[in-house]
C-alpha cells in the first residue's frame, strides 16, 4: 500500500516546476497521467541533455512513476479527452502561463463545474495576480527578482547551482495540494492552489527579510559565511576546505577547546560572544585558518565529529553520490526494461514508516500509455483508432 494509492492526477505540466510537483505525488502512489503534445514531441524537457541513447536525463529525473498520453490539446477532441480524465480525477497540476488554460476551456472555474471535488494546482513564476502575472519567468529571472542572486556569491550576484525557484514553487504547490485535499475531507469540495515561484522564494528569505524589516537596509553578500552566525562557513585546510558550523556558544567552546586546541580564542575579548564574533568575523576567520591549514580536510572532519561540532567537506556531485550514506538512504535507484535499457534514477527522499514511496514505473516514453488510459475512461477500440487517424492521439509503438 502507498500513502496516495487511489489518488488520480491529471498532469498538464512541462519543464521543471510542475513536473517535479506531480512526480512527488506519483512517488507516493498516485496515478499520474502526464498529457503531452504529439505535435511538439511532448514535454520540452525530452529534448534537453544530457542523453542516455536518445532519452533525456533531464526528463528522466523529473518524470518517473508517471504514465504518458500523447494528446493534441489544440483539437476539440483532445480537450474532450482531458475533460473526461478530469471527471474521474482528484488533482490537476498545470504550469502554463496565466490565461492559457482559460483559452483551452480548462480554467479553474470551468474545471470546478466539471468536477467540484477536484483540487486544481497552478504553478507559475509570478502567480495568478499582480502586475508580473503575464511576465515570462524561468528560474534565473525569479532568483534575480526576489533578491536571492544579490545575497548569493562573493564579488558579483550569483545564481544558486540548481533551479531552486522551480523546486520551491513545486514544494509550495505540494503543500497547497495536501492542504486542499485535507480540507476536501471536511467540505466535500476542491479548491484552486496558486503557487508562485516568486512567493516561495520570498518566503525563504526569513532572517534576511528580518534584517531588512529591522534596519531598512538591504542585506549584503557574505559568500560562504552566515551573516548572523560566526564561525559558520568554509575554512581552508592543508588540502582544501572544511565546513564548520559552530552555531551556538556551546559549539563555539567545543570548537576551541576540543577540536582546535585554541583556548586563546575563547579568552579573546573580540570573540567572547556571538555579537563579538559577528563584528570581528574577518580576523576570526584568519585566526581559525592558521590552525586548520595545518591538517588535511578529512582529519579535521574526524576531529570535528569527535568534538560534536557540525561539519562537512565540499564534495563534488560524483563524490556525494558515491557516499555510503547516499547508498544507505537509497537515494539512487536502478531499473531496466526492454524499451529504455538500464537507467539510474534518484530515490524517494521522504521516508514513510508504514506506507513508503517507491520507484514503480520508468519515466514514460511519449504516448506510451495512450491506449491504456483512453480505455480506462471509456473509449472503445474503434474510437481510439479514429482519434489516431486524425492525429488527435498517439500511442508509442512498442518493439
């Protein structure tokens, strides 16, 4: 049994934010039917590299556990199929620009009439209201618009190394979906979830927002250093960098006495309190690195662990995936079939004790499940064949 087993989801998403959101539902057992255009070769991610054979790893990482139906949404027959799916579903996820679903006859008010119990989640860059609602937006533009690039990096504004705003929009969309499903248990009706990537990123500013609210001043870039905690960041070692997170007075004292053997730092009036350390962070960094440069990174990690001081090392992505911790948490899963060959995929990050999620289905080929899904919603074989002849639907031809 899976936590979301029996939940039916219409997936009208492409690119990253919406597809990641619907995949989280699929990972925990929901039946997610991904609707793709046979005219445009499906989700645009299918053409983004890197590739394994002719299959996009970008697409693979965001679409496991789903079924795909290739359907022309520009045709009345295609829209009718979507409406038939909606009648039998619990959730719809879409990430088109505001107004496009309305043009297709699939706006929230129209869908709510078709199925009043359905939860309708829209994930966009800037939301369904406000002067930015019609503005195009990908991750990099939202990172810029929310101030994140301005507080990230060293000398120049820097983009976070993943599409963070896409995933934040997806996560807040999930929060909305779960909340709306719970509310439906009480009211019997679904509702519209409006998740904006910009809103989600603004909510993450937390203490940086607090700095602005309290002082009226915009926060400054601090590189790897935490603006309110010292020492908290990267420190040079004999062969690289070690990460130290001494985020409390007790941890600061453990660092000095148990790890660095630098009781002089504890007694230095410039470093007595957190406020003192924040004000003198540059000289403290210099003092700590006088010691950390004497040993290699792995030695310091071992000593810091022994001293109960939060620590780490700057690993490559390759090194992170080869860690025994990563393997123990089953964050890499391998599957194989005749159509796709052997594929590595990311595992399920949320571990449930009684109803754990599982990688059940390979990322679908375009239109792989078209016939299967159409039959489930009542289309006869001759009707399906007619739809194919008029290029309304496409079924992947298996070997």
